C-alpha cells in the first residue's frame, strides 16, 4: 500500500488533534463535498494553517462556501477559527532550528525509521479514548459473545497475531477470510451480541468494507482500527480507533496498528485475569508435558 510522504503523514497525525475529534463527531452529518474538504484538513494541515479558503477549496475540488459550512459544522467561527485551531496545533509541533539541525540526515535510514515509528506508536496510543477503550474491552471480554476479525491484505499479519493472542485469552475468536461466498456466509450467521474488529488502512479493500457494513447493518458491534475518522470503516463502526501509519519508504507502517492491538489484547487479559490465568496454566502444563518448547 503506497503512502503519502513520510513527512506529510507524520505531521498530519500530530497536527490536528482537536480538529480530528470534531470531524469524527460530525462525520455522519457531512455532505460528500464537506467530507472531501475534511479529508484535506486531516491530510494537509499545513495547507489549512498557512493557506486561504480558496486554497483549501481548490485542494478539495469544492467551493469556498463548502469550506465555510464545514468550519461552522465543526463548531468554529468560520474558516479563521478552523485555521487558528490548526495553527495552534502545528505550533506545538514545530521545533526551533537549533533542535532540527541535530536531526539525522535523510540517508540515515535507521534513525529516520526510528523517529517515524516512535511517532506512529505515540500518536496512535495518544489518540485512544479511555471510555471507548473500556467499552470495547468489555465487549471483547464478554465470554457469551463471539469475536470476529476482518483485515485488509496489508494488515493481515497484525490481525493474525491479534487473533492468536485473543484465542489464548478466550474462546470463540475467528479471523474471517476466504472468498466472497465464505465471507458473506460468516457475516450472515453472526449474532447481535457478537463483536467484529475490522482493520484496514487507505486504500481500503472493497470486500472488507462491504462485510463490515453488512455486519453493522445486522446489529453486530463493530470496532474499526483504521487511519482516519473519515474512513468507510469508521462510518459504520460503533467505535473507531485511528492508527498513525507514516512510513519512510513507499509502504504504510503497521507498527502503530500492532501497538493498538497489543493494548486491546492486554486489557482484555487483565479484565479476565482469573480465567486467563487458568487457561495459561493449562497450556503451560501441556507444553511441559510434551516438551513442546525449549529455552536452549
């Protein structure tokens, strides 16, 4: 999956914390034209901070009136209020030249990746709402519910790791994959007390979006792990956690996604400590009896 430039994605995830929150709350009421403007606001905060209404309208292939309407829907006093909020967030991120001069050269691949991945983890976890996390963990920890995981191709490795770890903590955890017939059957047989975790970043796999929408329409509790509150997964999810995915190369990073998955699994394990401990003890006894593992 090809990403925007590393600098753009890293800065955008850092820069618009307040605006991102407002867009998320208003997303269901936005028109298609307003959504295009909102996408530009999230992806190019520098344009909002230092540009004009006309610049933002042109970048979003929209009109100036749409920009003003969006700002009003987000609770700002016109474009100037929106711009001031983004400028304030950007100011917190722009460091003095004396600090920037000490950054590693662009050809220092390890240092560049280190900073990007640290930012990805920080921004992903910093954006987690504690109340939403508690609700989602409670749903996943409920032993009467089944848990299904949907993942796009690029994030499938993270999804499988999450499924394996959740299976160690509780029963009835399944990753949904295969052809369209298998996916549609699995979604059709879901119950209203089930939980679906959908993981994907832009550009989104169509089959996954369709499956997530069908699950949500059926009353299943849908959790989205995605890169934007304007993603089609967020549009149909009961709860959404956004992932920072800036990559130094041509591909998105999934380190932030993995960190978020780790938080969810660890919280579920803590919530079900007694039963989880019993499960771990039984598994450990079986491994030792069969000499399945070695420390040498």
